C-alpha cells in the first residue's frame, strides 16, 4: 500500500499543481505512478462539467454572467490544474516540427526553454479553437469531453510504456524505465476498455466519434514521433495529450450537432 500511495503522490505532484506530500523518486515509488495519471484527467473532467452545469444554471436564473466568462474558465481548467506542463510540450513540439531540421536537431529544440514564434502562434490558435468548440457544448457532448480528459491520459500513459523512447534521459524515459510495465499496461488497458465502452454506449454518436478521433490521433502521434524524432519524449506525450483532448471535444460537438439536425 505504501508503494501505491507514493506512486499516487508522485503522479499528482508531477502532473498537477495540487499540493502533495514529498515522496522519494525511487524505482519502487515510480513503478505505478502512470496508473494514477488518468485520475488527474478525471478531476479536470469533473471541474469542467461542474462549470458547464453552473453556466446553465446561471443562464436560467438570469444572473447576467456572460457565457464567455464560463467558457474561458472551462478552457483554462486543464492549464490551472496541471500548471501547463502538457501545453509546454505541445509548444516545444510545434517549434521542433516547424524547424524542418534533422532528428537530432529537433530533439535539441524540444529541450530549448525558449518559445519560438510558431509555438506562441500554435498556442494562441489552440485556445481560440477550444473556446469555439466549448461554446457549442451540450449536455451530452460536455460529458463526452469530460471523459476525454481521462481517455487522453490513459493513451498517453500507454504510449510511455509501449512506444520506443527517442532518448535515454528525460521525463518520459524516467517513467518508462522505472514503471512496472506489465502491471501498468494491464491497468491502463482496463481503463481504456472501460472508457471506450462507456463513451460508445452512453455517449452514443458523440461518444463513438470521440473514441474514433482519439484512436486516429493516437495512431498519427505514433507515426509522427517515429518519423520525426525516432521515438517519443515527455514533450511529445504532452503534445499528443493536448491534440487528443481538442479532437475529442471537436468530434463530440460535431457529431452531436450532426445527429441533432438529421
């Protein structure tokens, strides 16, 4: 139980801004950390859904608070909870991909702490697209979007313990090297089956579209990582997570609108 608790603390202290007691980064304590990674997505999903429900309640009560206020908070929830660690990976990856340099140089760009013009532009476009997508959320599509935060982290965790590593050092390599891979893969695999089942059955068309979108982004992430970097890194895993979340939301909203108008 102590090992599980320490793994939980490491996962939440690394991938969220929530205060956690300190825990030594030993091989034993890191072994199950990725199992708890999707739980952070669960928290983000709950808060996102709560803000949506609050928005709907305020609209009925006529409080005068604009929908845009709630939309901004919904878009920022993942950043506020995680501290922007995945968005940082997204921006670094955009800089590396836009450089059109050899693999070795791209990996160096990923480590560069400075954000280039393409990274800033991509980040701005990302948040604008999120706001536009979230503005069309319905009761069904917001539930699918909320579950998408778990699904994206489940797939991201699976990639860390399954895909080739682009380098031997770094965050992803550390978690991959120290993970109890058989157990982590089994647990994350169970998460994946359950989440996909719930999304398809309960989310109907919107959920099915979200699962299809997540699977497509996951496949593209694998191909892109191998082709351009020779494997994955922590930044690439963060890039995937951000892309997966926005495509899940877009697919859910798009399918919901399409099916409603048929």
